[in-house]
C-alpha cells in the first residue's frame, strides 16, 4: 500500500493482480515522507517507509478511517482487479509451488482460500466501490499509462517489473483448464466481483 504526498495518490494493494510489481515500480519514485508499506518477502528496489499504522494489503475502508478526510477526498485512489478464473489459476500455481507441486486444482478449490479482492476497494457493505479507479489486469499497461499520466508519474509504458511471477510457467488461457464443476466453484466464490465488474468465463 502506498500513500504518495508527492503525487497525491493512494494505491490500494490487491492480491494476484501485479500489485507487488506496481508497488516496486512506484517505491523509488516516492518521496521520503510518503507512506510505503513493507513487502514479505522483501523485494529489491522496494523501500518501505513511514508505515506505522498501515499494512501491506490494507482495505480502502480502513485507510479512509486512518487518514484525514481532506486527504482521502483529494488524493486519487486506485487499485487493480483481475478476471477471477485467471486470478484463481495464478493463485493456485503459487500455492502449489509452495507445496512442491503437491496440490491438485481440485484440492485447492476444496480449500476455498481464494484471492477475493472486493473488500479491499469497497465500503463495509461490499456493494459500493470507494476508490476512484479500478485498473484492469487484462489491459494493465494501458490503464496504468492513463492513471500515471493523470498523476504525472513518469512511465515508459511498461512496468519492467515482474514480482512474484515465478510460480506459473504455463501462460496458456485459463478456459481449457477448468471443467464445468470447477468453473462454477469459482463463479460462486467470486459472484460479487463478477457482478461489480461484469467478468465472464468466455
């Protein structure tokens, strides 16, 4: 999570959405008095600072409660979201790698510990988005270019950072991976995100 007084933005960090890569990219651009929360494990080039009272994947609702109202209202707030089936597949590969590959997709789905993000960028009801912009992973660099241009953050058009991307070697489309039962498990678990963003399996 980053609060940049220099560029007047709040970056809310979601799960399995390239958010760590974005944070590593932004960290060197931030000023000494900006707030940058730690990453576990630490990533080279990322320098935490001034984070007392704040944490890595902190929800926007909680951030809003901890910063002055004027700051919350005037700073540009953004985060990233991702197609739930693609996000689940990425999360599964990460979990399987940590267990030396000893985790099937069915076992992962049965555990039901999914990378659900909507509570991080909605109000306490989960029904209303309270950030100014959702950047979509599917068009990450296009959306980021638009956001960074608005904020005057220097950006070449590519992040050139791929933190935590080593777990999934196969980048094939997610659709052939899921059978009908598996597809529906993800659809049910992520019903709120699908409703908020109009995601489809196709």
